[in-house]
C-alpha cells in the first residue's frame, strides 16, 4: 500500500495552491498542452526554490540556533512523517536508540 502524500516544509515553500490547480487539469489536456503545462509547473517550482535560497543564506529554514542533536531529531521525525508504517517502525527504533545514546553520553570524553 502506498503512503499518503504529505508535503514537506520544502514542498510548502516551493509549491502553491495555483500550481496544484494547474497540476489537476494537466491529465485532461491534449498531449502537447500537457507537456507545456507540466514544464510550466516545474519551472515555477524551480523559481520558487531559487528564491528560497537568498544569495547569502545557508538554509531554507533557520535551524542554525538549534543544537545539532535536536536538529537531527527533528530531521528524523520529519522523514518519519513521509514513511510507510514499516519504515516508520524502523525509524522509531533508531530514534529510541538515539535517545538512549544521547542520555548516556556514550562516546563522549569525560
């Protein structure tokens, strides 16, 4: 069974309601127009992507002030949201191991 589509933070920044409407109409057009509108949508998404990275910016979302362990936990949680139930079980197990390691300070010098 295929996982339900859930837009990511990146998707929300590069897509729009208007583009979703255009995507909905594409299958009903003749093949020449389908190609044109499909390319138009991707071009618009590419432009939005480029605007998400201003010249001097390093990231789309400002998580730079969050400690590295918390950023990793947030990233894994967001990835988990995109996974099917079996994949999510594996990720949950990894998150549990990550939490155990972080509370035990394994691998850090004292």
